[in-house]
């Protein structure tokens, strides 16, 4: 049931997304509450296009968005990963995540992004990671604080007032 994870935490297998993840991910992405702070719920066609795009990106770049698979039941409970972003003409690597509602408030987001920060700095050697969080997304703001991200700036992203948090590889290595 592992499906060849490249990361494993206490409760999660973290691995590249695959086409057979479509049904579970599409159900998550169709939920307006889950997607309210991301980019809105998706249709089946939009979900299939996004999944295919993520698979190609991961194969080309060696990083991207990945599946979060619950060890206890084998279900795909969400996605997380790295996305190239340009803010104020500067290129950043964003760390993002999305979880099915039934897994909210149980520490899965913190568990996943903590593992991915370590992977991003120690394996991929990113110099810095950011998180773009809309101001009204209180749960994600809590996760950012818990994992040691610091506020970099506040700005509009896709027309929404957002807080940009970051962590530098050197700061991460010095705190580990």
C-alpha cells in the first residue's frame, strides 16, 4: 500500500501524484470549503488537467506537488509540495498544501510540511521557501507559525491580500 513514497512520516506516505489518484484528489478539489483559500473548487475536467500538469512538472523539474497518503487507511488525504512563484519580479519556491476536510485539525498539515521543508533544504537544496497565505486563512497561519516560518511581507496575490512567510535554508540548518 506504500506506493513507493519518497518521504515517510509517522502517519503519512508522501509520494509523487499518479493518474490513479484522480478520483480521491478530484473529490478533495471539488469541495468549495477545502478550496476557498486556494483557487476555488474544480470540476472533474479541471482536476484531470491539473493532475496531468503536476505529473509532467514533477518529471521535468524533480519536484512539484505530491500526494499525501494516510498510512492507517491508505487513502489520499490531500496534496502538498513545491511550486515556482514570481513575486515582485523575484523567483521563489512556494510550499503549499491542501487537505480533505475530515483530516483538518489533526496535525497532518504540520506533519507534511515539516517533512517537506527538511526535504526541500537537505535534498533539493532550495535556498529559501515561502508560503503564501490569505489573511483570513487562520488555520494555515497557525501552521506557518508552528513550523517556524517568519513573515516576509504582506501583499496582494491573485487579487487577494496575503501574508508571505518564509524560511531560509541557513536559518533552518542552524535551528535543527
